[in-house]
């Protein structure tokens, strides 16, 4: 089969012919219908400091995908050939303390496909059957592929009360703009999107943001205060990982508010803990992955009910062999979700 391989310790990747993966008794072989590029894939493609310390080439990378089941292991009973599926990309041990107490999304022994083991930028992918979510057959494959990152947005937004509350989404990459839509669907009184990229702010508007703030042209703290009668926002969903934006997020949060953090800073962030955390009495939630499988049920519910429409944020589509153009588009910052079709 054709697969996009991180073939060496350096920039780029290579399209190669590799064997179709074999499956074990508890696994399923999926014919990939669509796969979407994540920021993690960009890190691997560009071979930054994080990738150097984590990824061991050669490796078929990519971790967001959907497809059709074409082979099932002998012990698999809940899936059948022809089922349309999306993948939970975190493969967990099921035995550690976190898994046993229902917190598998923070399993101490998590492996991520396309990072720690072969992934899905390929014609076929092998997955543990327990990691597959069965979809309705009329769900478009690029939307089904986007359920994994949308799950991050759902987990972040719904990690605390949101109905009737003001919400600021900092960072309008694909997950951020999905968080805008989720917050609106969950009943937020107003959703404020913040970014420094005009293209992505426009996407946030298409996904339902009530207000958009360009953080280099306006003071985010002052502007959010104006929009909340000087009270500050009730909920901040931090998706950027930018240290300056993180500090601004804590400053704009109201007393007793909630900060849910998905973005990953690349350096240490200095905070005024006394003024912005302790004396404000806020809650801080660190978000990783998706709750298994509560978040998947919520994500499917938003999509199947029509409360969230991902169409506006799926902006570019490429054949797998045009991967260089696809990654260039992602790295430009002027895109929503970029799809590759094997």
C-alpha cells in the first residue's frame, strides 16, 4: 500500500510502498477514506525539538482518520466488515490506576498512533477494535476524521458548566474554531474568539463566534471586559499555548471563573498566581485527549443532531500524493482542517 513515511530525522516525509499491516485477534483493519492533518503532524513533518525527542523514524505518521472496516480479528464481536468508523488515537493499557478508575484518557502508558507506532497517512490502518467508534454511513469521511480533534474541543468546553456563561476561546486553529461551535451549541451566552490570524478569526465567525478580537490590534483584556460589563469572562478555553495569550486569559477571567487549557506552551509561562488564581478563586483544568468514551458520545451527538456543522472549517482537500502542498497550506496558517484522501 501507499503510505506517507517520516523516513529520516529531518524536515519532510516520503511517499512509499509499504506492507499492508497485519491484524491480531483483537484488532481491525480499516481502509482509510479520509485523514486530516493535525498540528502534531506538522511538528513531525518539520522535525522540531519536540519531534526529535519523541519520534523514531522510519514511521508511518498521521493519527486522525476515518474509514471502512475490511477485516476483523477473530475475537472482535462488536464490529463487522463494512462498518464506517473513526479512531480514538490514544491506545491505553487498561490496567494502570488511571484506566481502572475510569480516567483512561490520562493512562500512564498511552501510545499514540502516528507518533509512538505506525499511523494512518496510508491506504490501510490497523487498530485495536476497542479504539474504533462506529459512525452512521452518511457521515462524510472528512467529518468523521475530524471527530478526533473535535473531541478535544468537546472535552475542553464541557469540562465544566457552560450554559448561560460567557466564553473566550483563545487560539482559533481548527480545534479552537470547533470549540467555538461546541460552546455555542452547549448554550454559552456569548462566545468571544481571540487570535492574531485574520483568516482564522474569519473561520471562528463562520463557526458561530459572537465577537472576534485580533489580539495584536486590540487589547484582549480590555475588549473582553467591555463585552462583559467589566466582569470578565466566565470561561476561558485556552487553545493557543502562547505564553502571552495564556497570561491574558488569566487576566480576563472573572472571579470564580474556569480556565480549561489544551494549548501546549513551548517555554515556561510566568503567572501572577496570587492575583490571577488564588485571590480570584478560579478553577484550572488541564485537558488531554478525549474521555473514553463519554466525549465520543457527546461529539457524535453534536454532529448527528446538526447542532455543530464542521463544513466551514474543512477548508482544503488534497490527494495523498500531494502531501507537500497540503503541509505547506497547514504551515501557512491560512487554513482550517486540511484533508488528505488516500
